[in-house]
C-alpha cells in the first residue's frame, strides 16, 4: 500500500509540472489528466483536488484509434476482450462488477476491457469495436461472462448495437422462413384450406 501511495505521489508531483502524465499497466498506457491544485489550502484539500481523472475521448477519435498502429500493436487481430482474465474465488465466475469507473477515475485494480483503455468508446458509429462483441454465428451480443465487460458498459453496448442496427450501420438478422404452401392450398379442389 505504501509503495503504491509513493508511486502515486511521485506521479502527482510530476504532473504538477507537466499537467499530464502517462501511466502504464499490463501493457496498456493511459493518459491521466490532473486538476490544478490551489496553493492556499490544507494538504488534505490539495490532495483531493489533484486526484487523476480519465481523459474524455470523443467517438471520432476512437474510430481513428481503432485504425491506428497503436491499436494493432496493443491488441493485434484479436478482440479487445480476448486477453482479459478476471481473478475470482472459486470455480464459477461471478457476475461482472457494476462499473469500473467512479467519479471519473478507475476504481478497481483490474478494470474491464472497455474501461481500461480510454480510447475505446462504445458508439453506434464505431462499428469495428461493436462487431467484436457480436457473435458471428447468431448475431447476438456476447454475454458478459465471455467478454468480461462491466454491467454499465454492457448496457451501453446493447443500446449502441440497437442504434447501429436501426440506423443501418450493422446488419439486422432477420430469420429466413421457408413455408410449405401445400398446407394452405388444396391441389385437387384448387381452393384455400
């Protein structure tokens, strides 16, 4: 606990001079934006003001990121959730957490695949990201036990997939039905049954 606190404080001191810092974990780099501290205040109040906040990224930047070299180096040709593993006690995985981000900062040690990378924004126009969470066989959204995303991001994913299907960005899967018209038409009398 003391080592992580010291690391956070050294990053905090560095961020006062730079305004931003790069924090890396598990092969992913996250940009952390720090709020400016007031000089006239308590040490406790100053510490609360300088907590790191996540960078807010718009959907167009996320779409460009999905096509960039940085994305392909981080994830390769696999989906963003492919290498994610949750630690849990026991044999069966519990339901995923409600949310990973609270008050603008990551609140868990192992955030979900969408929350850990701030440049992954679920939006109906970001088709390349949405398709990674859709089953190629059924066309349904994959369950959270398979993908590992938190409940908040999963609800957002469902809404964005429905929007994309309604606006024509994704294909709607309408089942093709083959009817046996002999059940409705009598050949001998030429009448409808």
